[in-house]
C-alpha cells in the first residue's frame, strides 16, 4: 500500500485563530540536506522532564481539524498514513497522547519527529526520502518548495488565510479543507 505523509500543526491540527505567525507566504532559503543525514537519526534523544513539559504546553491543547478523523479514516483504507512533523523528537510522547486523545492513532501507522541537528524542513525531506514517500501534505510554502525542488513528486498545500497568496511550484495541489484531499488524483 502506498504511503501519504501529513504534517501535524496547521494540517491535522488547526492553528489558533486560523493563523500561524511563523509562516510566511514567501518561501525562505533552506540549507541543502547533508549527504550523511542518516547520522542524525542514529542518535537517540532522551526525553527530559523539562522538554516534555515544554512540548505539552506548546502542543497538547491544540484542537484537531474537525475533518481530520474522517479524512484519515477514509485515506487509511487506501493509503499507509504517516506523520512527518517538524516537532522535536523530545515531544514524541506528547504527539502520541494527542493522537490517542483525539481518536486519530488508529489510522496512523507511524510518526516521525525531528532529531536534533536538522531543521524542520530538512527532517521532512530526509524522512520522506528515506521512506520512499512522494506524497506529503503541509501548510508551509517553504517546505512545499523545498520538497518539490528535491524530488518529492506530490506535495499538497494546506492553505490558510495568511498563505492564500503563496506562490507554489507547478503541480502542487492546494486545499483549503482536509476533505478536499479525498478528491485528489494521487
């Protein structure tokens, strides 16, 4: 079964007040991915109590998109659902608890959080490449450009009011609602 990857924040979870203050509609420059990127994934990061508290305070209260459960349920019948998020690996227990709390964990086969030493965008490219996934849904124009320029064939862009004007690579599917993903021809 072919896989599809989802970002969490701004895709499966909604931004407070519908906007992410850290995302710009204009893409930023991202450093090239190191050739020996696998070394970052061999280091196990211990979850510190302070790191877990920070992750919980930052992410645990976020609401899932109202359509997330149904979209993941339907897509999981024809796709292997993977989460590839820029959240730090320190907060993995927080993400897992969030998925369970909101009834999403049964549809997600695996999740990959960012190891130390990589930017969020580098982590997403490295993970998708390592897993052979060519379909990813993200809400960050810079991530979409970076993935498209580096061989990810089917990035999909989750639009928010702040990013409606974002210039994206040709062929990128724009969606305003998660349910629109169900009609895309992947």
